[in-house]
C-alpha cells in the first residue's frame, strides 16, 4: 500500500498536502481501495467557509457513500473540477487527485494529523480489530 512520507493523514483516511497557506486534500490509497470503483464525487462550493471536522464533500462508489471531513478551518480555495467528469481519477492516482484545497485560517489545526509512519501503524491496528 502506498503511504507517501510528505503528507499528513487523518483517522478518517484523508490525506493533506500543505503548500503555503493552502491545504490540499483527498483520500488515501487505503480508502479508495476500500471503497472500490468511485462513480461520483460531490465537491464543495468555491469560497465556502468550513470548520475543521465538518462534512465537506461526498464520494460515491459502487459499494458505499463516504463523507469527507475538513482537516482544517478556512475557505475552499480550489476544487478539482476534473472529478466531475472523471471520478475514477481517485482510484487511479489517489495522491494526485485532490478533491479540494482550503485556505487555512489556522494552520496549527493540522497538528492533530498523523505522519506517514503513524498512519501506517494506525492501519495495522485497524486491521487487527477486524
């Protein structure tokens, strides 16, 4: 399983890549594999204000619907419009196919996220529970 070292991870299986004041986010390789073939992504509105932990987007697959939570508070600065026509990009390249980017109002909110080693350990613990 692919877990890039340059990203931060949430227990809800989202990844975050910070570039200046923007936090790009998507779902992990583990999450896309668990969901199966992704058929639709509901992306948030540009310039929408969001709070950390808030439901921000939805991913539909052939198996289930999954909610995406905001990793930080701020404003939606970018959305990946390619996902409208090609939601399968998340299955093909989960770490390149970001869903949206947040202009963060408080970057310290990302301190709760895991690094790649902690996320890998978290996944092992999750597998042991099941």
